[in-house]
């Protein structure tokens, strides 16, 4: 089973390739927007993993709450 980071990375690539293949500029823009959202989710995961241990950091917002903003 793939991790969230792997899934979001794969979906970003798929959306990017879909944008490249799109003949219609509106579809291309929609695919590029989705690719950017998936890339943002990967960056959020990377940032969360690089934060200090929870005992040191202030109460971080759960990743699920951040994901709702983008999906």
C-alpha cells in the first residue's frame, strides 16, 4: 500500500500528464490546477515530517484539517 505522500506525488504526475495531453485549454488549466493542489499536499506532508517532536512543538493542526482546504 502506498503512503499518502506517494499517492499525492503519483496523482500530481498523472494530472500533469493529463494536462499535457489535453487539447482544450480549459481542461489543461483544470488538470494543472489539480496537479498543483496535489503538489501542495506533498509539501504539507514534507513540512509536517520535518517539524520538531510534538512535545516540543505547539499543538499543530491535524493534517486532515489542512487537506480539507485543498481537496
